[in-house]
């Protein structure tokens, strides 16, 4: 080396890429088979190779580095309210849609379809979570739209299409369609009953003359939305106060971007949100200036109608957080295996092994829980849901969204610290992943809302509590610490002694108990024992790297990322 050449690069890990994301994740493959989605393994193996390619992984960076841009007017002065995206965004969306991330469970009833989709979503979450937002809402809109036969017949073929069509056109001219959501207003936030957007029924004769007889039940909306997700979508489900004959009630409306007569709907995009993370995805503020919509469900029952959509979007918050955890773990462990300090690789340093093994446990437990939760949403070949699974889902969905999403930011910070300065700079992936974590906790109901939903599910009847007890009983007798933990949890659920003040602890304990039961039943003993010793025998605590003596870190880390 020339004595003036000071920039020889050594002791740096190569970028994590060109890996098989499915093959390197043993917990994902095992969970897929266990929860009933094993028939999709070949497709997921193909997807794991595709998504693990360096070029595909880099799409997430590009889509965030070049975020969407709002164009309110065209060059001739016409109002258009178009959103322009970098080509990387469109490629990510194409991959998601073509692989059925929005449609698989709805295409034909099949046992394990929700689990197979969840496994694919965990893989996609390792590439870019922002592009999953419009796909999640499109997926979740299907049960709500089926309540309106006319809209369902006209729109569902395009919504369930595996063609990604980003063109701004009436739905009749498109090969595929996306659906977004608009609930939040300036003054309301979580308290959607405070919404002021009003919907007034149009004169049926006028609506019929303009739109045709099948669209004569139109409403006119005036108001605003403080967060209007994915304004580029072809339609949105919107909450507004229905006002007819002096009676009012918060109702759900289907508001398309283009109306049946081919004209643009009067939805004015005021600006795009400048968010902490989730930069690739467009979120906006809008005004409705006599926008036209059609009521979905019963008048005054808008919250229950849109909550059916919300239960599926909350599932995806769990899947999204688990996917980002997996991505952060892979980057951190890959770095630690290649980077040396004090004469040996970081991954062989005892204290670092504790941190990495702790992160690996958290990620595997999140994956196991996410796939188990997806099975709660599954239906059989006859299209019917298992009542016990549905009851379990009513309590696990809000609990899981609270705890897994809450663990995310701490997980991301620890993974970033593993990589040191290389993790803290924008050149690498950890900064983007770290900023992405909080949105899954905030969106679709914050942590406190989720914990209150856990209380409501527990108080409404014995079915959710009995379903949880049955799930935990499957692992009873394997570890006395687990059995004692579950006994205390179930006793608390029966009495709800904690009340609102202790609802966060309750939700946390539900998820940790289910995770512990899954690992005790299905994971290697060195994984299950370490999880019980660090999460059940003691409180979780505020930092990773607190595993007790005797944990087989080497076995955990060898399982965590197969290279």
C-alpha cells in the first residue's frame, strides 16, 4: 500500500443482500407449516429468493430517499391533486400486488390462506413497510365492501385483481384498484365520534340522472380529514355524520376518486404529511367540497362497519412490526458476524452474544405470535370461521398490536447499536427501519386504545377468555414458571382487577404468555427455556441483553440467521 493511501477498507461487513429470506428464517418456515399454510411453501420459497435480492432490498432505500410529491394543478391550471412517486415505489407495489398480498385470502376460501398471506407479508416487511400501507387497506376493505352488493359487484373484481395499475383513471378503465381510509380529523383523533364531516343525502332523481339508477343512493360530503391515507387510491372508506331528516349518526361511506360519470370527485388534497418515518408512503390532509359517496352498512353504525376493516389492518400492524424486527435482526447479526473487535468477531463476544440472542428470541417469538394470530382470521373451505378462533382473535389482535408494536422501537434501537456508527448513519438500513417502527404502534389505534379494547373483549363475555385459556392450556405442564404465570394472568382476566390503570400490563402478559406457550410447544428447548427465563420468570425489563446465565446463545444465534 502507498504510504499516503489511508483509505484501505477492511473489517467492514458487506451489505446484507442476495440472500434467501425464506430459507434463512427457520422460525418462519416452521410456523407456516404449523399454522396451516404449508401448501404455500413453494411460492414463499420463490418469494424469499426474489425479495432477498440486493436490487429489490435497495428499492426500500430509493422509495424513502425520493418520497412522494403532491401536484395540485396541471400545467394548464386544472385541479388534479395527483401524487407522484419514484419508480422504486411502483416496483414495490407491483411486487406486492402481483403476489396477492392484498387478495390471497379473498380469492377463494381455503384453510391457511390468511397464514400464507401473513408469511408473505413478513417477507415483504423486510424490504419496505411503507408500501404495505395501501396494500393493507385494500386487503382489509373487502369484508366492509361486501356489505354493499352493488359496490361489491362493481369494484371487487378490480380490488382483487393481481394487476397493479397506478394510473389516475375511472375504475372501469383500470386493470386493478386500491382502497384507502379516512377517519381522523383535527379535533378528534382517536375520538372519531367528535368528527364534524357531514354527509347529506342527494336527491335520488338528480343522482340517478347523473350516475345511473344503480348509484341513485348517493350522499354529498362536506368536511375534512387530518390524516387521509394513500390519497392516490381509487377509493376510500370515510367516516362522516349522516344527516337525514334531522337525525344524525356516524356512518361509513365509500368515496371513489372518480365518480360513475367519469368526473373527478371533489376531494381536495391540501398537503402531504411530513412524517418521522414511513417516508415512501403518502399520507395527506384533504377537504371534501361536496364530494360524493355511498353509505356502507347501516346509518349510525359507521364505527362497527369500519372496525371490521380495522381488525384486519391491526393484524397487519403486528405483521409489519414482526417483519421489520426480522430485518433489523438480520442486518445486526450479519454485521456482528463479519466485524471484529479486540481480536475476534463481535458475534463471539460474550456480552454481544447476549444482546444478539435476546434480539433473536424477541424476533422468533414475534414471528410465532404473528402467524398464530393470522390463523385466528382464517376460514375453512366453506368460507366459515371457527368460532373459537374468532373469539381468540378478538383478544389477541389488540393485545398483539399493543405489545409487538411497542417492542419495535426498542428493538430497532438495540439493533442499531449493534452496528455502532454504521447503524446510526443514513447510508445504512437501520435508521430507516428505526423510524418505521412507531407508525405501526400509532396507526389504527394507539397503545392505550388497544389495551382498552383488550379490556372490552375480556368483559363482553367468556368466549375470548375461554379461548385464551384453551390456547395456553396446550402448553401446560411443560414448565412450572409458565404454568404459574398463566394462572395469574387468567385469574386477572376473570376479575379484571387491574382496570384501565393496569391494562398495559395485562395486554403485555397475554402476548408474552401466548408466545411462551408457542415456543414451549414448538421451538427447540434452548429457545423456549431462554424465553421463559427472560420474559416469564422475570419481568421483561427495559433493555435487551439481560438473558440469565446458562442460556445457549450459540444455538439461538445459529438458528436465527442461516447463512
